[in-house]
């Protein structure tokens, strides 16, 4: 039988606020345990949560970017469950009236396959703390630094039909939240993690099969492995006459398989109700418009613009817009040159600069060569002052210096010699000194041309303009 | 409400309840649910649901870090701490 896979993703993006969603505690990653957990985060009696305006703005920002409805009025609810890293005994979340609903995101995968994925909703909630199960003589250690960190849970429609589509969607969303500056998207630190709802059904059937939920996937690779494993597992259960139990499963990266989290099912009785400590959040049109005005240009639109305005190839445009910092860098360079330099800039950024950053293990925001420095270098390459090889030498020098390219060219005397008269004079002397080779060339042994170019280069210590030499040679050696 | 439901709810809230008191809880909780059922019968057509009795909207706080580290103060009242962590009975994952 042919089976169809159906996947929906719930993605938790940690919002990049300075303080927590309901308290004035810091959200800095990696602080000593419990030093960023105040009375509100600890759930001490008598405290009152007050909502962080920036978290609201960020949620609206995402909502606008995915063309969703922004609720003019939304409500926080308590999601009740018992766990020691949740001190209040409930998580403040949103249930019936989320801040964002009914959005969509276009994804692209496998070279040019495109599809629009529905986003059911995105709601604000607080994160829980962290449980450490090792090394406490039979007890569990609790760190509440993460408790109260703002999260945006983004829930897709069951529109995804393969692990590859799921990864494409997740990557697109990951890129988007970072473009918008609302999340650092750091997956190692848990700032962007995913639960996958997976089911299969016979091809052609419209009713969904029973689904399982795979929890807490924190890398693209794990999402792919977990979904592939789970799909195979469900198909083999069904084909051997069994049925799928709706349950929560955990992915074990070491074994590459998903396992049932038995006994957790009853915890799904969350008994949601509106949180009486928080009043309804009302967003007026002016607030939403103010957020809209500050939205950055979105990656897809920017990519199209790089192609249509600058003539970049789709492949280069994709790479340059993958991260906002790269696209910003590129734009600064091209603004001080002109659109004709687009291809040159792309080549240098994706070649030399990418290699340099890779070697130094640096993000482009910490690049040793600023966009102004690179622009200065490429300007001299464009106007013929530098040859490709000399430009690489200047590039290397720029990576250790705050000087601009012109100063380095000046200091090191790296200007390419394009002075036709000087080159011609040197060439004449060389031709006169090697009559034998001139004869050979005229007799059809054109390889000898390389010998003359080499001799001229030697005379100018490698700085003569190769185009000028070639043009002169062609003229002088032509019969 | 049945005894089983009382046990279930108590378990969800991790409340230890006395077996002999379950019948009383069931009766009292049923009375509360009856009251809710009675309210549910009121015709609320056209009435906007009320999330909060206060006729106000949520005030928003600027995104500023205002809390300072008071871990040692908060941990004074914890039964057990170690290396800055609160220690609790082992939870099986």
C-alpha cells in the first residue's frame, strides 16, 4: 500500500528580550544557577506578573511577517501540570485567544519546489526551569534561571508531507525569526526547538491517521531523523495489522529512534483557564502599525530585489540573504560601489570573506574586514589599480589592519602598473633581447607568448597589468 | 463526581488525600459543579465572554532588567540546596 505522511510542527522560539516575560529578571544565557530567578519566577505567594511590552511587540512582528491576523484582544491562560521545574504548578500561556492566528509561510525545497504552509497560531508563553537529574545523591537539582523566559510557540497546520518539507519549513522560520531580530535562534542553547506531530494515512484518504507527538527536537538533523524513523515505525505497525496509539514520544539521538513516554498521557489534562492575575491584552491599530513600519525587508523579497536590481544569480542571492547580517554587509558594500559590482562583491563575500570567517570561526558581525574596507578593496580591483592576485594580498593585509585598502596599497607599493608607455618600453627591450623566441612565435609556436608575459611581469615584480601586456604583445607580434 | 475522578484530580495536583475523606470530597465538589451547571443554563447569547472582572486592560512593562540577584535570600526558605540549585525528590523522566 502507498502511504502518505502528514506532519505538523510546533516550534518554540525564545524571544530575544532583555528581561523575562512577566518579571524584571535578566534572560542572559549561562548565568550561575538561580541568580536570574526572582520572586515572580519562583512563584512565591503574593507576586503579580506584569507583561513585557517587547515580547508583545516581537509576537506582533512575527504575525505581520507571516501575514497573520493579530488579535486586537488576547488573553493569557494557566496551563496546569505538576513538575518541579514549574514552581507555580502552572505555565502561563495562551489558549483560546492567542495573539497571532491564521498565518502562512512559503517554503522552497529540492531546487524550486514551492509550497505555502499554513500557520494555525502563534502564542506567547513562559518557559519552565531546568531539571538536573545527575549527581545530587538521589535528588534532582532545579535551576529556575530559564523559568519565565518569553517563548513564542508557533503551530503549523498539518500541511507538511515529508521530513524534507518539515526541515524546509523549520529552516525558513528559523531564518525569519533571526531576520526579524526577535530570536537568536540558537539551537544548542534551546532558543529554537521543535515538537513534531506525525501520522500516516493510505494515499488518497482524506481523513487523518492517528498521530504521535515527538518532543523537544533541537536540531534540523534530529527532526529529519526522528520523522523518518517515526513514519517507518507507524507504517510497519499498520501494515502488520496493528494500530497507532496517540501518545508522546521522545527521540533518542544516540539510537536514532523514538520511544514512548509511557505514563505522561494523563498529564495532558491541563485544565486551562484564564489567568486572573493578567488582564486582557488590547492592541490598538496604532500599535500594530508602528510595528509594521519597523519591519525589516523580509528575506524572500530581498532576494528577489538582489536578483532583479543587481542582476545577481539566484544561487548567489540565496546565499547572501540567508542571514540578515550577510545581506546587510553586501548592501553596504554595493552602496559605495555600484550595481555593476554585484557579481564581484558576491564572489568575494562568498569566497574569500566566507573562508576567512570560517578560518577564524567568526560571525560576519565580528568580521576582521569591515564592509567599508572590502568596498575600498573592490573599488581598486574594479578600476584596474589591483590585479586579482594583488587584491588577495591586500585582502590578507586588511584582515590584520584597520587601515583602508588605499593606505595598504600605498604602504606596500602594490599598485598594478597599467602605464602602457612603461610596459611597452620594457616589452620592446625584451623582444629585442630574444629574437629567437620572436621567430618561433611568428612560425606558429604561440606558446612562446607566455614566456614574454612572464618576462614583462618579472621586470615589474609581478605588478604589470596582464591585459595591457597581452594587448601590446598581440599588436607587436602580429605578422 | 465519582471517587475515581477525585483520585485523578488529586493526583494531577500531587495532593495526598485521605482515602476516608474521598466520599466527602466527591459530594462537596459535586455541589460546586452543580452550581456551575446551574450558571451554565443561563442564556448568554450575545454576551461577550469575560476574562477578568476588572474593566481594565493589561498594562505593559518596558523591557528592562530591574531584578537583582537575591538567590541566597530566596534559598533560605528552601529545604535543601546545593551548588545554587534547589534540590527536590527525584522525578523520573
